[in-house]
């Protein structure tokens, strides 16, 4: 661990703190900085490693005593040779702490234990489903104990044997000068056992791959890219290690009318230019049914109308968002001769009224003249 901060300071406890006080402080900080709670924060990840390292040292009496007497030198690599590299020394801490932080295993009763890998399941849902939430079932790959060997991995009638290379510990220690490094046993791969006659049904693995059905609750207001954690439903651990987690990642299908922006919804409201000029009441769609907007006379393209509370109530929101309707004027097409002449006559009548009928055009024309002048 590269940090040189005082380990008691890291956990926020006094040097006279009891074991229970140290555990309590660790649980609080580990929960605060856990990667699952801070998925995109490198700072939180480093804090979590720092807190975990401090706890691993201070929770064991022998390591804590070495740290209290010699500081960091009592637990770092340089001190390993001087301390003899025996049980409870730096090498054990290295294999135990660093292995767990960076994906290795923890030694328990001989063989190395490894946490199972996390799994990701992508689920595509509609905007309506995201707004209201729902319960569903998913099928995911799983590992179950082999029915033939009952999980031992050995051929029926035979038994696994203790690994001769590591003596059943699952790890071997390599000494290089002052450094003692613990590594996974290359013969048994950390299990502490070898299987002379593997089970033919599972090829000695002890488990067979099957699919399992899980109940998943999609909360109302979930947004695109959010994940739902199903604890313990990832890959199984090795040698009794904990299983990983399953993360259900949500993807929302593109909607034919609405676009979501957080808790708000947006849609285009296409209206004929006659309605924009004369005004009127229009019916508009909402996720919950129908709504109505009153269009005032002289409404321009780009005008936005807001319907309060017609958006989506997010997962962490107390109130629903709003629906924003963006006005788009529709230009008539495929006019016959009579309709074209009517529009020309209409345009001529507007010109007789001067600029009062087209204030925006007048303003734009003046700005263009000013630009070129």
C-alpha cells in the first residue's frame, strides 16, 4: 500500500480504540466508500482500499502490535525479512489483503477462497414500463453441484487427495532475498486438493452449468443506464468463497412520441398555420392518457407549452416532472390553383396592413440590413 497516512487516522479512531470500535469505524467507512455505491468515483475506490488496508492491519493483534511499535516499517515489505517472514508477518498480510483487493483470494482453513465474478444482464424496456415499474422474470446462467459426484469433482467411489505441492494450503511461498511472496499453488490452483480420477459428468469441476429463473422488480421511474443489483446471483465463489453479484442494466427503447430528459418529457406538437394564427384548443398525448393545450392567437413555431406533473416521477424524486410540448408549424403541400391564389390574395392583404402582421419578419429584416451596412 503506497499510502503513508496513520492507520488510526484513516479509520478515525484513537490509538487506544478497542477491537469493537475499530470494527464499527471500518463498517461505516467501507459502506460509505464501497465501489457499488460509488461506481464512477476513482477517489472513493482509493479511499475504500485505504480503509480496508488499515482495518486488515489493526484488526489483528500481532499486526497491530508491529504497527504500534515500528509504524509502517513494521508491516511493509522492507520489514518482512527482519521479521522472518513467518506466520503473521508481512507475507501473510500481503497474500491476504492485497489478494482480496485486487481479485485474489483469502486463505481460510488451508485452501484459497475466491469471490465469484459479477455478471451483467441487459434488459430493454419501454418508456411506459420505466414510468410505472413492473415485476418480471429473467433467466441467467448458473452453476449447480454435480448430481453425479455431489460437488466433489471426483469419480464416484473415489475421493480428492491433499495436494503434495502445497500440503493442502492452496498456496506456495517464494523467498527472494528479503522478500517472501505467497502465490497460488500451480498444481491445485488454490483448492488444496487434487483429483486423480475426475468425475466424467462435470470433468472434475464439481459443478454443472444450468439456467436459473430470477424474480426482478423494476422500480417506477428507473432511467436508461441504471442498474439493479441482485446480490449473490453472480458466478459462484471458489473453495467456499462468496458468490458475485448480478447487475441488471436497464436500456429504454426509443419512444415514438416522447423523449425523456431526467424526470421531464418532451414532444413535438405539429399544428397547421391556421390554428397558430387563429388559436384554438388542442388535445395532446401524455404517458397517463390525454391532455389539452390552449393555443393563443399568433403562436409562433418553436413556442413551448408546459404541462405540469405530466412527466415521470424518478426513482429518487418526490414529485413527477413536466411535459414540454414544442410547437412545429406545418406548411401545407400539394395546393391546387385555387388554394394558391387564395394564399396570394391573403399575402397581399397582409402587406396592406404593414408590419403589424409580421413583427418578427420586420425585426429580422432590420437586423440583416444592419449587418450588411
